[in-house]
C-alpha cells in the first residue's frame, strides 16, 4: 500500500513571496503519477500540477513548480510570487498506475498574508 | 460552478436514518470516484467505478454503505443506517481514465445529529 505524508499541517507566506510545501511518499511501484491539488475554503478541489514518475524534468505550471526527487520519494510544491488567491488547503496525491488508485496526504493549509 | 455535479450540497439528518447522495460526472468520463473527507484530513477513497463496474470498494463499509452506477453515467451513494461517525464531506470525482487527473464536485457536507 502507498502512503503519502505532508509534514506541514499549516504554512504561511507573505504576498509576493515564495513558499514550498513538502510531500513524501512510500511505494514499491516504479510507474506512478504525483499530483498537487488545491482546495479553497468551501470550494471544489482543483488540480494544480502533475508529475509523471518516468520524467526526470520537474513539472512547471506558471507560478507553480515541483521538485521531484524520485530516489528520495519526495515531491515538493513551490509557489512563486504568492497571491491572496493561493490561500487554500493543498493536497499531495499519489496515483498507482497499475491499480489506478489514488492516495491523498492529509493536506497543508496555506495562509497568504497581505 | 463545478463540472461534476453533486447534490445535495448539505444534508442534516438523525442517526439511524437513511441518506443518499447523487453525482453526475463530466460527460464521457468513464471513471467515477466517491471519497469521504473528514475535516482536516485528505480524501479517502470509498468506491471507484469504471463505467458501471466497481473496481475498488475495499474501504467501503459495506454493512451500511452502498453505491451504484447503473448506466455508467451518474451515481448514487447511500448510507443506511447513518451513524454519528459518518459526519464528513462526501466528494465525487471523475476522470477520463484511471491515469488522468480527477475532476471534483463541490461535495456534500453531511451532519448526523
């Protein structure tokens, strides 16, 4: 079974600054996907970014980028030029492509200070 | 507005009663998921459908929970009888295939009195 650990229950960042959210996972699979999802208060969860395990290049989506360290089983999310609208709960998720099953971490609540 | 439709948004009921949630996924999405999310925690998969077939219900408390997707489109999750510990957010998600990102609905917040 896969486990996903987000060791930071809460993080805060000043508007326009950069913040990094941590995620580690445990698996014996070699083929998998990793995702970061964002869940704003009382709103739906949406995809932020995804990374295929077979790709060495770190994924980037505008102000969001990841640092994927496969050997260390680490998948952190960096948010640059933080905006007030980035305030949300962020979930790291692991997708076992063989089983087609996702496992989510317990989330990190991000506060953005003006 | 979420592309995955869920209803109701909120449900308050007493323990021992029956409760049902409905989900309409994005058109054409073959894979449908039901999750339970306890406040402050990540979503926990309850059941996963591929078209009308259940592919994973290992975490579904089958003595009280049931789920169906009869025509491979919309889905219903039922709890009978509800218990106090069932209070949570119930999320529905869909994807075009199991290896694609999931699209989530707004969820149903269930409170058991």
